[in-house]
């Protein structure tokens, strides 16, 4: 019985890491698209001041993504 519980726990943690890795990839994709939009807006005449809220949002997304990735790396299965 104890082995079954351990196996179930290991599987659960492995699934969680897969989910977290998928979330990191999704968030990184969002960040890249956000940066592309910022770059395009700048190329089309938008000012840095106009885009500051988006630049700040991207920085926050990137920081949270790095924190999530670090947490996953610090707790491998």
C-alpha cells in the first residue's frame, strides 16, 4: 500500500512539473508577442512614454516567469 502511495505521489509531482513547464512556455510566448507589439508600435511612431504601461507589464511578466522557473528548478522530481 505504501509503495502505491509513493508511486501516486511521484506521478502527481511529475504531472505538476509538466504543467508548470507548459505554463512557463505559454507565458514566455505571451511575453515575446508583447515585446513584438511594443517594437512594432515604436517602429510606427509610438513613444516610450505611451508604451510605458506595456513595457512595465512585460517586465512584471518576465520577472514572475523567472521566479516560477527558478522554483521548478529548485524542486526537481
